C-alpha cells in the first residue's frame, strides 16, 4: 500500500508539473492551495535564503570594523589577516564532515544545529576584552565550523526541490545573498560601531536574526525532502524505489564509502577544473573582502583626504560604501550570470564555463586598474572595484549549477563539501593572511610612513589580479570536458 501511494503521488506531481511547464489544462481561476508543493517549496527557499543572508553577514562583520579591531588588540597586518584565515580554515575543514552527514542523515537537524551553534558563538565573542585576543581568534574559528553546515547542505536541498531549468533561477536567488549578506555585514558592523561607539555591538545583532531563522526552519522546512525530478518520477511510476541516479532495470546500487565518492569525483575533470577556478575566485574574493576598506583608508591618508585614526572609533565610511557596492554589484552580477547561462546554454552546451572564464579575466583587469588608480583617484578606484565585483559575482550560481549537473545526485553534498574544502584551502583561507604578511615584509624594508604602508598593501594586492587570470584559464579547461562529464552523470 505504501508503494502504491508513493507511485500515485509521484504520478500526480508529474502531471501537475507538466501542466505548469507546458501551460496545460489547469484552470487559472482556481488558486493553488496553501499546502501545495509549489507554495511549500517557495517557503523552504525563502527560509534558506534568509539563513544564507545571516551566514555571510557573520562572515564579514570583522572586515567591516577591521580598523577598530586592529587598534583595540594592537595587531600588525599579518595578525589582522589571521582572523579571517582561522575562520576560513575551520570552515573548510568542517565542510567535508557536514557533506558526509548531509548525504546520509537528516539535513534539517544539521542545519538547525549549525545555526544555533554559530549564533551562540558570535554572541559570546562580543564580550571578549583586549586581553584575550587568542580567545577572539578561537571564536571566529568556531563560527566558521557552524557556517560550514549551512553552506554545504542548503544548496543540495534546492537541487532536490527543482529541476534543471528552474534550479538555475532558484540557485541564483539563493546565491544573491552571498554578496548581499557580505555587504550587509560591512554596513551592519560599521553602522553599529558608529552609532554605539563600541564595535562589540556589531556581534550582537546577527544572533537575534539567527534565532528567527532557526524558528522558521523548524516551522516551515519539512524533515525530509523527496527529490522531484523527471527521472525520479519515472522511476517511482515504474514501481521502483531506487535512488535518483539509478536506471530502470539496473540492480540496486549499494551505498558507497566516502573514499569511493572522493575517488569518483577526482576522475571528473569538469568538477576538478571548475573547483580550481572557484578556488582562484575565492582567493580574490577573500583578499578583497578583508583588505579593501583598509587599503582605501591608506590611499586616502596618502592623498590627505582623511586624518589618521587616533580617536576611539575609527572612520567607517569606506566600509559603508564598500558594503553598499558589494550588495549592488552582487545582485547585478548574480542575476546577469544566471540569465546569461539560461539563454546561452540553449545555443551552446559549453556556455557555462565560458561565461565563468570571461568574467574572471574581466574581473582581473578591473581590479588591477583599480589598484593602479588608488593613489590619484579614490572615485575611479571605487568604480573599477565595483566592476571587478560584478564580474566576480557572475560566477556564484553558474559554478554551483555546473557541479549539480556533472555530479550524480547521491554525491552532490560530498562534492560541494570537497569544493568548499579545496576552494578555501587554496583560496580565501590563505589570501587574507598572505596579503597581510607580504605587506608586513615590504613595510619592514623601509622607514614607517603613510606612503610606505600604502605601497606595501598595494603591491601585495596585485597578486589577486594574476590569480584571477589563472581562474579564467581553469574555467577554459573545464569547457573541454563538460559535455562528456554531463552525459556520464545523466547516465
């Protein structure tokens, strides 16, 4: 009886989907019921997007008040960059663990536990005094562990809810909240520090939002989400109960170990090269997110636009402006990338990696130009940084969509976790500290001055432009293999 009920449910869902997609016979005058699958799916996506917003707000609170934190703890550039590096290291090391758990256990429980954990640690870090810098570093690492659960598992829930055509659109909405959350993190941190005169208050807002996200997750997200793709419906109607990546008539596939999944993914050239491209993108994004406000502040010091930061609360206008730029360019970039992918892949099967390659090359050129103009024109620097961020944001949804159609469904959480591990290990885990360490080394070669501090960080920042160009080359290599790997995943 249970099998028959599942078959009938899948058949009805298949008929409803066909009517919606093809403009079928459903009467438009009859509204969809409140508990219909479409309404439920929209509510689930809304909750996941809200969680993603908080996730990245927490991520970029520290860069938004970097001057205050550096002065409060008395940090060099290298130790300042270590804050974001520890966060990212813990994030990436925890990602494979949550990927393994997400492919095998209840994802709703894992998401809820992650939100509760990172919100609590963020709130606790707001009470740390200047004598306990190491505890503050540890707290950032623990927040990274909590956020890893969310970034690993949430995209796979979206993949289960939507088929490929709609999936790209929904993923683009989900990934819009990466730059939006990042920008809001800058603005929240700078705004709270300015309004209260104490930067600690910046860490006391997102925990409240995290509590709301946890309540919404419990109330609106179902415990189990069945994968509803055309292949899944066909298997259900034929009376099978196999996984989404099995073919009719084939024997039931045994559960594979994590090592077997990793070995299979390592042979997937599209997954490997696109992950390396994402790594280059993460390197650039991490360095920009950490150091741009401080870089602009030093450029303004050289030009005599602002005074040195000697008062209790430093000038946060650069963080506010950069946060606004990040929100606007992120929305434009993600929407433009998803729309370009949707239109061009109908005409050319290799469109996705070529879009990513073009955007990476363009971003590298814009960022290098911004660095060269910083000493003479702050306005021009902001403009080229904005264009560079637009081109970087183009890739967020497209890269994830590439992974979801070149990897079989039962390995997707593991694949996302491995991609997170690789991209952060070689990308933004090291780039904030590397930029700071190189800046320290260059400053040590000459007498301390505003000019030398600006030149040192400008020279170290130039690495990002070259890494971005390498990222474009990796996406070009992805285009050579993507058609074959996609056919293999579908088979």
